């Protein structure tokens, strides 16, 4: 697989406004509908969506209005030569999801979440997307006693099965994250997501999506999380970015905090042939908060460029020497070789 054959995606929120919760805005608003024209020139062909990215204000619209709005977006994507990678139900902003969506203690809140999920699936199919991403943002708790965790996990599984029944072709991609906005989430790692997949009624349609920063927030290595999913044929997509420590989700440029960790993510994906079945390499990166301009897109271009540089590094990694040093258990020499290889030192 040539480096040029990798396909890349990002979400419209990655070209965002310059809002700053601690100060003045540093960038003007860039119209959402103008973002699609930027994808191809940047080297991207896949678009990640939330349901209300496709249909803003969808909770206040009729089914026919939702369908009409989705059809308009479908046409826009077609005109730009873009592929909708997935649609995700945004279940963390509504009043009904403050204390969870599928795991809320309130039956009417759970009913809202299910209705929103069905609308999301309908929107995905209307724009020709085959996948729903479940980022279970508020499926967790702030204090352990506030919810019955065993029941919460059953409710998540029941929802996944109901989604599989609602649409016989749609795939469900679970995106784990250990915290934020909840204190502790119920599906914090890809291992939890894979377990839910195999517990579902059709595990072939339930997979995982790994975001680098989410794994780091859990104190885990993203490349190991990716390898685990790949070992079970459960890695549907990745959201590459970086993270400086165990703090809020930063969405830094890929490789911006730890180049070696970025290399190992690329190496694992490359060695497994990820992308050969059409999978996208997704980027979920935000512009540096102080960056001026409109629109600001260098963070996307730079992260994609770095990924492709690391593909070349992975392919030129001396596999014979690697095996020799593994056999000899000479990990000091292996570490030195790896670092020199990344620095371009012979």
C-alpha cells in the first residue's frame, strides 16, 4: 500500500471558531457550509459528522424537514467529491442527556436518546454513510453510587442491539474515552468496546474507533490500543492527535507532544495493512488557541504531512535488525536504533 493511497478524514469542527473560554476570540467565525470546499485541496476526502452537523436544529424539525436537509448535504458532498465517513448522535448537549443518555436514571431521557439515535441512523443512510459512531460522552457518573453500573452496561448493550435491529446494514463504531465530561465513563478503553461488540447480537457490525488522546487520558499507549483492536479485527477507524499529559482532551497536532508515540501508532497501522479495505485515517486536531487567520487549516495539513513522513519511517525501519535485536533481547540497542532512525541519524 503506497503512502499516497491512505485516505484521510476530519470533521467540520476541526476548522472551528476561535472561541476561548478564558479570553477574547482570536479568530473570526468561518461558515460551516463553506468548509466542504477545503477538504480536497488539503488532501482529505472523508467527512466526519455529528447528526446536527448535517441537520442543525434537528430536534425541532419534522421527519420530512430532516430528510430534505440531509438530501441537501448529500448533494454538497457529491459536488465536492467527498465521502461521509460516519455520523454520530450528539447526545451530550441536550437537556435530556445531562445525566446520561442511554444510561440515564430517567426513562423519558432514555426515550429521547433512543429517538435521537434512530434519527441519526436515518440521517446517515440519507447521506450514504454506513457507520454510526457512539462516543458515549455522558454514559458514566460523577459519584459511583449515582447509577447502577451493571444496569448501565446492560442498557448500553440493549441500545446497540436495538440499533442493529433498526437498520440491518449499519455499522456501529464505539469510540471509548475514560473521562470528560463525566468523571468516569462506562466504556473507557477499546477493551470495553470490543467486549460490547462480542456481546452484541451481530458483532461483525460492531467495531471500535480509537482516538490517540483518549487512550493517553486513560494512561494507555495508543499503539497498543490499536494493536488490540486490530488483533480482533475490530478497528474501524482512528482519530489521530496528541496529548500533553493527563489533563483535558487537547486534540493537539498528531506527533506534536510525543513523536515516538506517533511513530508507533503509524507503525502498528502500517504493519497491519490498515486502510487496505478502505478505512479512513481520521484526524481530530484543533488549531493552536492563539493561531490567527481565517480559515485556519495548517494543523490539519501538518498532521497529515507528519503521518505520511512517519509512514516512510515505518517502511524504512530495518526489520532484519529489529528481529535480530529482539532475538538477542538487546532492547538498549533497539531503543537507540529507533531514536536515531526517527532523527535521521545513521
